[in-house]
């Protein structure tokens, strides 16, 4: 006896039904991953910046004295809080396209030209007594090895005229610039170097959240 079967639906119809059945599970997976990433990614980014040599140099090292930042701890931590607070982690709701279920994550934190922070109060050292304001963050992140103060250099040592108590600008035949160890440009600076150092960790976190 011969038995023959005839499919009433095309292969594509069956495929579409399978994708439709899988879609809710993928949506739940993405929601769970999103919740994990919102907790973990900001910590990874923050730690990468805190562990960079520039951070310690700003709080209690050479950069604090070179840049003359008396309230460095407050300014730097306000900067980091601004970035972390305004970090946006989003995901696209899964959808079916070309016989595939697709979705994606995006992380937005810092503008490429740093214009989100360069004009904030914490990005300047303001000396009302002497009547000037210094854009320390711009100098550090963008100005590279450019001469910033001509015919002056930093003299280290206890000094009551110093904003930090330990360094002053003094006339010289030299000119001052951000120390080469810490200087940066738009494409290569304290922040870009910090983020580059944790790219693999971020990708690994993303993979684990989806596993």
C-alpha cells in the first residue's frame, strides 16, 4: 500500500511560523540581557577611567599641580558622574527580516568631540581673585603637545601663592604644555584610551548576557 502526503503550506510559510513562535522567546532574552547590561556596562566604563594613570595624577599627582586644580577630586568626580548618569543603553525590539530574527544594542555615553562636557563648570579652573578661567579639561583631552602658556614653566614646591599649595607658574625661556605622558588629542586621550582598554570586556559582557 502506497501512502502519499501533500503539504498544504510552503516551506516559507512553515519557516515564518517557526520564526513567529521563536520571537517572544527572543524578546524575553533581549529584555533580560538589557537589564544586566544597564547594571554592568556603566561599572566597566567607570572603572576603566578610574584605573587610568590620568585619574590618579589629577587627584593627587603631577596633573593636579601642573594644571593647578585645587578642588580636583570634586571636578573630576563631577565629570565622571555626568558621563555615567547620562549614559544611554538601548536595544531594538526583535523583529523578523529576511528569514532572521534581528535586534541590536547601542551604548551612548560621550560625544566624540567632548562638547557635552567642555563647557560645564567642572571643566574649568576659575580664579576669581586673579580674574581668569583655565579650561583644564580641554587642555588635557584635546590640545596634545601644543604650547599653552608661552615663556612660563611650572615650579614645584610649597608656595602660599599656589592654588594647590605646591606649584606655581614662573617666567621662563621655556613654554608650558600638558606633560607628554598624559596629553591627548580628540582621537587619543585619557578617555579614549580608557574605553579602548575595556572593549573586549564589554563584548564579553554582552556575549554572557545573551548566553
